[in-house]
C-alpha cells in the first residue's frame, strides 16, 4: 500500500524524545522555547508561540488579533474545517468567499466583491492551500484599502513562498500545524507567528489559562500548550524541512511530467513566482469515483481534499449558510483528488502511481 501521507522520523527524533523522557520535563521545558525561536526565525517572524495543535493556534491567533463576538471575518469556502471553525470559536461570523479554480485559493476578485457588500468585515483569514500561497500582491492591496486584520492559515504551507517571501510573513499573525500528515510534524502541535509584541503576549497568556502570575487569572484562557516531547521532535524535523520540501517538489514535477498530457486530468498549475511546497498534489478529474476505485484496487492511497464547500457542512447549514452557492468552489469539490507526493515515496512508488493512472486512462 502506498500511503497518501506519512511522517518521516529517524534516530534523531528518537534520541531527543528519550532525553525529554529521562529529564522528567514532559510538559514545560527548554525544547518548547527552542522550537518557538527556531521556527519563527526559519519563517522570518520575530515571535513564535507553540501550541497543542494548529486549530488551537488559529483560535488564539484570532482572539489575540482582537476578533470577538459578532465580528465578521472573511475567509475561503474551500479548506479543512478548522479554519472557519476557529472563527466560530470566537463567536464571530465567517463570510465565505469563492476560490480561483486554477489555484484552489481564495479569489482576490471575490474578496473585493464581498468587502463591497459587507463594509463591516473586520478581518480576512486566508488559507495557503496545498502548499501554494494565495495571490499576495492583490490581497495585500485589499487589506490596506479596507483596513483589515490579516490572519494567515499556513497549516499546509511550511516554507511556501510568494515572490521570495515566506507564507506566514504577510499577516498580523500566522498559524502553522504539525499534525503527522503536514510537511513537518510534532505528533499533534501548532504555532502562531507574529511581528507584534502585543499579539505574542496575548497569545502566550491565552494558551496558558490566562495566567498572569501563578494562580492569578484575569481573562478566560485555555490549556493549549505544546509539550516538551512534541517540541523535541519539532526541533529535529525543522532541520529537514527544506530537504522534505525539495523532495515533494521533485515528486510533483515527476507526476506532472507523466500525467499532464493525459486527456481527462488537469494537473496543478501555478506561476513561476510561487514556490509551491506540495503539501498535497491535487488533480482535477471528471470521473473521480471510478478513478478512486481503480487506485484503491491497486493499493494506492488518495484523498479528497475537500468533498464539499465549508458552507455545505451540516454544521454550517444549521448556521444559516444553506442558501449560499459559490460557483467555482462547487465545481472544484466534485473534481479534486489528491495523489501521494510525500518525501517518503521511492522512485518505484512514483512509477507505480503513474502507471496505474495511465492504465486507467488508456
Ligand atoms: C491541518 C489544518 C489545520 C488544523 O491543524 P491541526 O493541527 O490538525 O489542528 C488548519 N487549517 C488547515 C488548512 C489545515 O490543513
């Protein structure tokens, strides 16, 4: 079986985790600070606050950026549910924008349309989907013009770049996930990055039960801390991130070379100025169900990221989004299927994936 994703762990992670276990410092500890500093510096941000998950980081990022009850936050309709759920956690209201069918990311044109119709939108939460950054020139122009708070969900974009600038350095605050399927992992884990000391301080406080001193709590906080065990894994994983991303790009290049000429498949397309780090390699096909069946029979893992627009999730239907229809996202949800692209694939695996798909289209 060729899996759709798998973490790559070697002796270095094992050694460091054993050190943490022997030290007795399982929760708090020096690796958490080290990981925060090293990850923030790798991306190019001043401050990092490590968290228990990417979702936890999103929640506190929004709170620390000042999002509260009743605020409208504009976001993409095509993502993992965590990005829009974080808005709900703050009792704020997601406003969904449509996507660009070619890049799968939020459409700058539709952002502007929604901003014109909803002058009270306070913030924009963008997701750099599959490892490809959003169209940042246009988005930054709108952020300035409409005076928005910008939050970047980089859970799929560790080291992705737009015109040489890293995802995670554009917004007021940005968020990463280290779930095992992501480009690097800490088991469960996340981090938020910011240039702003006040956002960092509020976030650090919120993830630790809002404690100002020991047993003095002024605001409602959470236990969203990253463990020292997770951080020890993260420190080692970070050293390999560039190499992992290069391998993902090579794998993607191979898949595109082999598959792009097949009638019936549209391979991922992106301009030169983007450094795509291929968290996912997602193609568009018309007969997805049958292709999926064929992949399954040949023991090739795949994923449907994502089968429905966020506003069509039962949870969101109940929240009065059931009348909403955005045409590009509706279209894309029916066609997408992700193939394995992770750095653990061998040349043989890659050839098998390609051959099995060619066989189907013959
Ligand atoms: C994985 C992911 C998250 C959530 O991260 P967790 O660490 O699983 O909580 C949020 N947004 C996107 C786009 C993701 O892919």
